[in-house]
C-alpha cells in the first residue's frame, strides 16, 4: 500500500511544484539534495573537501526513453567532470546506466559511458556505476567488465541483499575491478533477495570481509554503525590501513557518524545528488522500499 501511494505521489505535478517551492519542504531538500544547478553541487563538494570529506556527484535522472535524453545526461556528467577539474576537487561522478540509455540499447549505453569514463580518466577522476534493480544486474556488470578491460577508471556497485552477490563479488575481485558494497534499496522479490533485515546484515558482513581480503580499493556504503564496526575490526585484524579503503554515505545522513569516521582517520566519500529531477527521484526511492521513509525521517534527528 505504501509503495503504491509513493508511486501515485511521484506523478502529481501540483504536489511536485509545491514541494519544490514550499518553505516547509526546504529543510528536507537542503539536507539531502545539494541543489538543482551544477554550481550548487560544486559548492557543496568544496565545503566537504574543506572538512576532509570526498564526494561523488550524482546528477539525478534515470530510465531515459530516447537517445537524445541519454546524450543530454552524458553532457551533464561531462560538464560536472569539467567543473571538478577546474575546482581541483578529489571528487568522482556516480551514474545509473538507465540514465545513459540502457533501456534503449546496450551499445548506446556503452558508448555514452565510455565517453564519460575517458573524460574522468583524463582529469584523474573515476566513474562509479550505480547498481539498479535486479533486472539490470547482468547487463550492468557486462558493461562494467567490458569497459574495465578496455580502460580501467571505474568502480562497480554490488548490493548485499541479492543472493547472487557473493559470486559477483568474487568475480569482480578476481578481475581487480573496484567495488562499492551497499545493502540495496530496491523492493526485490524473495526469489532473488533476502527479505529479512537480519539476513541482509549478515550478508553485508560476510561480503565486507571478502571485499577487504581480496578487493581492489574497496568502498563500503553504509550508515549502520554495526556494519562500520565489522569493516573496522576486520581491517585491524588483517593490518589493513585506513587509507586502503573508504566508507561512503549519503549527503545529509548520519552526520554524527561522518564526523566520527573522519576524526578517526578513515577515508569518507559522500554521495551528493543534484538536479531538477529531485522530486520524482526522491519519491521513487521511497516507493522502491517504503522503509526508507522511516529511515530518512529518523535521520533528520541525527546531527
């Protein structure tokens, strides 16, 4: 019922206009969305850099339906990379392959991603390829492996709640493809993903240890203190220095944990979304997993 409600709300134009202009909504959007313009997200990345926090910039949008829309998404990311270079920021970009034309054709998507990857490499940055719902995993990983073999310069994302992820992780580790491990936020059926939170946590902990043991420049995306402890303790037991991996979190979420990690000497990168598609994005994220609504509300009270 909640999922259907959020999907219904995501299509309400009047509600979107109100959310984007309402002072009552401003506090939420300012905390979790950097802004609509590229200048806004670069300003945020500058402030984070001053606080010794890295960033990855996410220009909001996905599931484009034409080659022109995919080209426009590519151009936005290329502009972001130009701005990162001009500002001399230690930032990366995060992209979704459906934003680059994966729903249209694999070859179109690969061509767009390759152009962005080459630009990122030319400025010493990286492309982080987000993982979407389970129907896209095979095609996403095929493009990841193909582009890594040709160019390097990317990091893949794997989701701990999928049963298949242990096999995917071992394969990517063997290919020396960097991985960001997250729990996963899509509403997947129990035929492909663990439905129980405890099982997802156990899977994340197992995969995190494998990634620390065998991974190339691993990243751990989590706001869960228990999962952070798993990573820290396993790294310490195996004499792995903090500089050899990084934590990743969402912009505006659990800033208390962010400060703790940075002050303890760990590398931290924030996922910073921006763009004028924030309202549909925000509502669809809640629709994919309605528990996210309670997570976000709860984190409003963590400073």
